[in-house]
């Protein structure tokens, strides 16, 4: 049997490098609560991500939940259902009503031309997703937000290091959430961050991260515990040293996939967006079963038989989760539904070899015969 290939594999620094980074913690005994590593990583990431302000969190989901809470929203929030559970759950857990907008058929992000039809007097924000690291129509979205006085929080979980017109993607909108989960391009084992524009907002956000504590004796917000610990931050400091090389290696695999799968009738490959420097986070293909000759599910099963584990990211749509049934207006999202039913995200990580990419592509192409 051929060796197992999972959809992703976490990158690790050498044991020596990580040990060197954490060794000092045995002297300081300062393990969490905005320690030295935490502060150093914050500064390095502000620089690397090219954002004005950044706050670190213990995971991306908590970062998003608190980013929404700190914005003091009410009523309805326009978002997309073609995302990881976290995006919609963070909205709902803030007591807000998700209003599902359809996606663009080519880059799978929110279809900005459909947002205005969904705005009501109850709408307070737009929470779009830079899905797979593809960027949303950020200019059009800020135009709409300005016109209707809406806040914009991006779920940028997939967009670490992505730039648009030479600017860090986290500098668009009022705030952006990045995930540093082990499966993401850059990770701190578990972790996340929020980049934001407004300093006052940042004050509220960082208080929410620490139980709402303002100072000794004053608890001014309904907070939670969202603090990143020193071992997480140390992993981030190590991984950040290698991130450029990491992204270059992913790029090689992506080029391999493109070479072997381009021009195959019935396969839609990720697009290259203009003015965007990408991070090669994912390689989703959309399979038209009629034209290709096999369905997404058939391809996924065939790969599994060869010990290759691709993932149906993102299926099902969040709008169809059983925990939301009967609570919200039915989502009119035909494109999201089609993409969700036909998309397959192929294995992609820095250590994936060209031979493995070839093996995966050959297996995919064989299913149509
Ligand atoms: C990973 C992810 C999150 C949540 O991040 P965690 O760090 O795993 O909590 C949120 N949104 C999207 C789109 C993600 O892929």
C-alpha cells in the first residue's frame, strides 16, 4: 500500500530551535498573560502582516467571537455559508442573526453585487471570508459599508501573509481575524489574532480577552479568556522565521497540481487574482460530474482507496447546520450550494513531494475513465 497522504501536515521547527525558544521560560516562570514571547510575536506579526494593530488570542475562533463582541453589533449580519463552522457560530454565539449571501462562482468569496439586496434596517455588519486565501472584493465591500454605515470584520483565517495591491490583507475593513491553528499556513499550535484599525476598539478587544478586566477592581466588559500562552507564542516565533520558505514550498506543489490538472475538461482550478500575492493555503478543485465523468464524491472515494485523504471543504454549507434549522430565513445561495457539493480540497503542505502530487493527480484523472 502506498504511504498515507493527509490533506495537511503541520510544519514544525526543529526540536533544537523550539527548545532554545522556550528554555528561558524555566527561569522566568512566566507562562501566560501577555508575557515576553507574546509581546515579541505581536510586534513581529504586526510588521509581517503589515497591519497597524494586532491582538493575539488562544485560538482563531475566540479571536473572531471577541472581535465581533467588541464591535458592539446588533440585529443582522451579512455573511456567507461557504466557510468553516467557526464563522457562523461566532455570529450566532454573539446573539446576532446571520443573513446568508451567495458567493462568487470563480473565487468562492462573498458575491459583493448581492450584498445590497440583503441590507435591512436591522443590518449592522458584514462578515465576509477570504476563503482559501482568495480575497474578497474589499474595495466594493468598503464602499457598501460606508454607504450604509456598516462595520466590516473579515474572517481572514486562511489569508495569512496575503497582500492586495502591496498592502497586508488585514489592513482592510474594521478588523480581520487570522487563525494560527496547526492546520493553517502559519501556526502557534492553536492560536489566532485580530488586526484592527481603531485604538479604542483595541482596548475593548484586549479587555474582552482577559475576562473584561479593566484594572484591579474594575471589570467593565462581559469578557472571556482568550489569552495566548508563552509556549504558543514561542512556536509562532520559530515558525515565523521559516514562513517565506514554507510558502515557497507550497507554491511548488501548487504549480505541480496546475501543470497536471490544467485544461482537464470538467475541473475548475483556483484562479490567480489580480494584484494579489497569495499564500498557497489550499488547492480546491471543483468537479463538474457531467463533463469530468466522475463526481466529487467518487473522486474522494477513489483517492481514499489509494490512502490519499482529500477533504470536502466546505461541505455542508453552514446555513444547513441542524443547530440552525427553523431559526433563520432560508438562504438563497444556489452557487454556494453547487460549489459545496462539487468541491474537493487536495492535500497541500510544505513537505508534500512532487512525486506525491503526481500520484494524487494520476489517481484523480483515472477516476474519469
Ligand atoms: C480555522 C478557521 C477558523 C477558526 O480558527 P481556529 O483557530 O481553528 O479556532 C475560522 N474560520 C475559518 C474559515 C477557518 O478555516
